[in-house]
């Protein structure tokens, strides 16, 4: 997961920062608008209003675009948890086709694998270790599958089914990394923040031209805007925040595996 400048702030801190900066942008725009109106009598309020409407529309479009993409990635992460739990569970069951000592050995690895996957979610500090250990377990399992396929049970349909499910476990791991750690690019965030500040400044400028500060209306607009940004930032940080992908499918699988034993 790539670090971004605002990652240093907690999510609630991002909300407060956006509100304060937006209020500052509105105030700066208001002062400029009042100055401009005092020194330029030809300024048309209707032209300023049209420009404000256009920038607000552009900002709304960008926010809808970002929120839609973030929501789709959230749904994908949630579905992959279920897919991974099913793949691991199927692999565990199909180890029953194998002879000893491979059956017990592989099931012990699968026990550890489920524990590692859940630990990476509950404790973000262990994510790097969990990913490295997951790949080590993949290698160990695949090495054993090769030995079984080549020497122990060549040309066995049951072994082929086991290898197929093991391959799916490895594939889902890759998919979870790609989907789970993909972030909204920094350049897009910079464009959104720039357009947002420009829009807030234009709102303040319009109020300065008309001579009506409308503080309550501006505050409500800023709080709503910051709330939408907060939602997108929350969805963009899969390992922190208020919106988390449920790991219940893996938790249920972990309980079942520990109940049955290797």
C-alpha cells in the first residue's frame, strides 16, 4: 500500500483539516469578491453565479466518480473474503483424498494459513510479515503437491482436484493483494482538492460580490462536502477507519478447522 501525504492524519483529522481549509478558502474568496466589487462596478453577479454553478457541478462529478470507484473496490474486497474462505475450506476437505503423512502435514499448514490471514487484518502492524509468511506457506504446500502428484499418486483424479483447489487459494491471495492494497492515485486526490478549494473560493467570491456572507449556508455546504470526502477516504483505507470489510467467513472457517483438528 503506497503512502500518501494525508495518511499521516487519522480519518477524523482529515475531516477537520478539510473543514478548516475550506472555511479559509471561502473567507479568502469572500474578501477578494468584496474587494473586486468595490473596485470593479461592471462585475455581473449572474456571470459569477454561473461560474460557481459550473465548478460545483464539476466537483460533484469528481466526488461521484471517486465514491463509485471506492465502493466497487469495497464490494470486491468483501466478496474476496468469502471466495478465499471457500477456497481454503475446499482445499482442507480435499486433503482427505491424500495419504499420510501428507494429509496431516498440509492441514497443519492450512490451519496456520487461516490464522495468518486473520491476524493481518486485526493487527495492521503484522501485514508485511503475514504476506511474507503466506507466500512461504504457498511454496511449502505447492512443493508437497508436486511430490504427491509425481511420486506418491501419479495420474490420480483426486490429487488433481486437490491441486486445483490449492491453485485457487494462491490465486485468491494475489487478487486480495491487488484489490485490497490499490489506492486512489495521489494525482487524482490533488486534482480533487484543488478543484474543491477553487470551488469554495468561488462560493466565497460570489458572496463577496453580492455582499451577503451567508455563513450558515456555507458551513452546511462545507460540512456536507467534507463528509463525502471522509467517506471516500475511509473506503480508500481498507485497514483503518469506520468502514471495514467483515472477515466473518474466515472467522467461521477458523473455528471449524480448530474444532476438527488437523
